[in-house]
């Protein structure tokens, strides 16, 4: 056979072998058999394979290796020594990196129940006093001319002339001049007491002075005239309020407090107040009362703080920045972004010691800003998923998380590519 004939025979043989190889490859792919890159079956000396899965769809499990029906990649084996008996779902490092999963430790933090608020200054109504007259007469002189004037204790407010007092005072003067018995004089003095005649006027008559039916009204306490009910020269009657004085030794600072904070307040709790216009000047006080009424629009309650008014610098209408002192306690906290809220419950994704991830329902306490207090469901040192981009939105992100990590709530579905899911159920799921 010459060289040309030998070349033709070689080419024909190569074409025939290529056709056979193509036919066998099609037949093998059509029946879902494993290609050369698939994981081989476990031998007695190798690690035991529990099942195969696609790391991007870990909820679906298969009983044999092959190509993923979901992604253009080979199914990955899950070994017995990786899964163990712990609840949860294993997630490969590649998937954790693709999803941007990062974890944070559950830890204890010393948290103070103190908080800041803004309060408006008001008069302390307990220090308010009224100045009245107990007899009919005329206001001959008025020493306080305008409301909101400051007055000191004992300061003269006005002079009242009471004609009705002249008769009893003249009777005492006549008895004294006539040398009447002590019993008659005592009876006359008793009449003056019944008519609310000041003792000074009676004593003046007993000492030989002329009867005088004028008396001076004085301020019983220092403060501000908040009510001026008379003018000079007007007639007055018994029980008529002529002046009302509000004390300034102490004032109220009334603040709007959210319900969540109001329920933790106790009477007598200390507060430090500072003027917004002058933060360097501070005042001390305490919580006097939580008013039993909720603002329906803001869901707040009014807290009334009693503040010492040093030097009378605080006046109604001023704004104070209040720092309400509270007790400090150690609390278990997690990052706020690690908690998935569904509206009916709160869930955190717990990373177990084996590396598996398990949804864990938690009971939350106080909102501490970038952290949340955990009352139940987690322990100190636990690792929870805290990826902001991984946990995005309440119910939707819960579906995303549980769909990526565990399909415990969904039965495994078969695929039309020759792979049937293995009869293995996820060991973890949302509680």
C-alpha cells in the first residue's frame, strides 16, 4: 500500500472514531450520567457523602452527582462530617462571599435608661397664692400697677378702707375711756375678731390711739403678680380675689415623653436642666408626675419635672434641655441590622459552631439606636448574620434569607433533567 492509500485509511478511521464518541456523549448526557468532572462515588476509605446540592440553591438536594439543573456548574457534595447532627443549613464560602454575608457577635452592653428631652417652663401651681379681702370697703391705694410685676414677701400691695370696722373699734375705745370691766372689753374684742379686723388696729385703740379702719394688704410670699383683679378706688367685697401671686422658688418643666420611655419613669427621678439659650447654666430637679393623658397625635405623655429656680432666672415659656438620669444595667444586644422584622415576629440568622446557619426567633426589648436589646432567643457569644445588603426588607428579606439558607417550609421538587431530589429534609428552618 502506497503512502496515499495509508493516509486515506487513517483519515477515515479518525472520522469513524469521532462519530462514535459523539454518539456516546449524547447518549450519556441524555440519561443524566456523570461526566468526567463530576464527583466520583464514595469508596469505603473516603468521606461519606450525604447528598449533592447546588450551592446557589441549597434547599434542593440530589442523591447523585451531576450538573446543576439551575446553574451552569457541577453539583457539590455535602459530607457527613460537615453536616453533623446540628440544625441549620450549610452555606459554602463562595456563596457567603457572593451574598456578602458577615456576622456579628451577640454581646452584653451596659445600657443606661437615661434620656434627653426638651421641656417648657411653667409656674409651679402649688406655689400660687391668692390675696383676698374679708370685708367690704374701698381700695384707697394700689401699690402694684401691672401684672407680672415681681414682689417680695411682705411687700405692700395696696391699702383698703373698711367703714364697717369703725363701729367696733369705737366701742372698744369708749369702754376703755369709761373704765368698763374686763368682761365687756373682751366681748367687744371678740366681735372685732369675728369681723376679721386686724389685731394691730385693735391694739392701737387699746393703747389710746384713734380708731383707724384702714389696713395694708401685703404679699404673703415672693413671686410674680399673675393676676391683678382691681384698680385703685374700686369697691371691694368679702371673698374677692384682688391679687394672685405665683412663686418662683421652683418651676415646672413639662416635657413630651414617648410612651416607651414614660413607662420606665418613676416619681423622684433626678433631672438636670440647661437653658437652650445658655447651655452653661444648669439647674437640678426631679420628676414630680407623669400626667395621665396620652397625646393621640404624637403618642406621648407629659412629664412634669420640678426644677429649682436659682435666682429666679427661669420664667414661663423658656425651653430647657433636660437630661433625665436613669439606672445602668447590663443587657444583651445585637446590631439592629441583624434582626429581620416580619410584623408579627423578629428573626435573627444564627451561625452555629459547625458553620451552619439557622433562623432563630428572638424577643426584643429596648431600641438602642444602632443596637437592639435581646430578651430571649440568643445567648452571649452567639454569631448572627449582620449584613446590611443581605437583610434588606422585612417580609421580603425573610423570604430571601430563608429561601437562600433553608427550604424547610417547601418540599423538594423534582427537575426534568434526570436528577431527582434526594429524600433528605433540611435539618433547620424558621421556628
